[in-house]
């Protein structure tokens, strides 16, 4: 039996023993089962025909979350896993490059995950979401319908982009629960986020569980979320989303 299958079975057994607890705690336990799994960039297709890639051998920051969500949604049932993964990755569950949630905020909105924020300390940025279509135009990818991507970007640009600035983090911290999803805001007006992960409460401190490009594997950060942001000045703030797990 190959290593991928062993990890798969181990994850599902872990999920089944934790299921019935706080869904956020179960979600964290699934994420922790991936600790030490290698980081690998560009895990998904770069053009059509799009393939549903369900590798557990390596992750980027988004596929780490996608697979963790899919396992949580599938409730440990193998036959439900791929359907769940398709649901969290593609608009309308359609496996097509143009239908993939290329912008993380699009996925969070489609999945109905609430933005957790302190209303008095929430800021607004103007985002036009033109990064992907502009990039692909320069690459002249003939199998990708740029117009479809641009139409989707225009829809996203009409939404209000709210976030918590790094300076306002103390107001947000008391609202965070284990299993919340965090996305780190890009200063680039054409792009929403630069990195994503899962938040874990340890005592009075909050830590980041993520596929780390720096560590080249899935890790639970030794730093608190506050210290992580202090050491990563490229992020101007965060968005925290609370997953919905219907029991």
C-alpha cells in the first residue's frame, strides 16, 4: 500500500474518532494530521483540460485547506471525498480552469463562510482582481478563455473587500476560534491575498497551521499570529473566515 493511501486511511480514522466534537476542533485535528507533509507550489493545472488533482503527498497553502475541508465535509467516507474537494475548489462544482476559485475570497464567499471582524475596526480596500487575467494574457495561454476570467474578476471587484489591519489585530483576536481560516491581505490592488492558513488557539495565544513556503512543509507556527505578522511585513492585514460544517 502506497504512502498516500496510508495517510488517507489514517486521516479518516482520526476524523472518525474526533467527529462529534466541536467541528472547528475536528477541522484542526485533520489539519494537524498533515504536519510534515512537504510544501509544493503550483499544485494544480495551469491550463485546460483541467484535472481534479487530489494529491495528499504535498500541498501549497490553498490545497492544504481545500483537502482539509474536503475531508471534514466527507465525514470520513471515501466516496464523498472527491465530490467535496470539487465543491470547495470549483464554482458550480465544474472541473474547468475558468471555474476554479482562483481568488481565495471568491471561494470563501461561495462556501458561505462568514468574515469574522470587529465592526469598529474593519477597513475597506479597493480590489479590482485583475491579476490573473493580466498574467495569462502575457503568457498567451490558448486553452484558457480569458474573457470568462475577466467577467468573473469584474463580479468580484463589485464586492466590498473588508479586512482587519495589522494595527487593529488586538480587537480581532478575542473573536477568533480554533479552526477559523485566515487569509493574509496583499497590498497589491489587483490581488486579494498572498497566503492562507488555519488558526489554532493554544491557551491565550493563537498560532498558524499552514503549508509554509519558508519551512517547505506543513507546520504549526511557534510564533503567535501577532508575531508572525510582525515578521512578515508584506502582509498589510488579515481576513478571518469561519467555516460552516453542518452536522
